[in-house]
């Protein structure tokens, strides 16, 4: 997993500080993704699912 960094929502410019998850990382409660409404929202996938290449950006807030 990468180091914490400031990430910017691609539509709204809203920022969040955290670690981007990589392929193979497991999703945990509290992880966020850039939703189409312009906000960082909880990732709507059950905990424990592993991300695959090409998945949406998911961030673990620091």
C-alpha cells in the first residue's frame, strides 16, 4: 500500500488524505471512493473483497 497522500475528487475537487488501495488490497469498512455526486463516499462493496487491476480508485483515510 502506498504512503498517505492528499487525493482530489476528479469532479468536485474535494480532497481526502489517505492511502490509495492497490490491486490485491482488501476493502475495509471506512474505505472511500470518488462517487459520481462529487463526494468521497463509503465504498459500497462488502469488507474483505480484494480489488483487481482497473478497479475504481479506493482510499483508506489516514
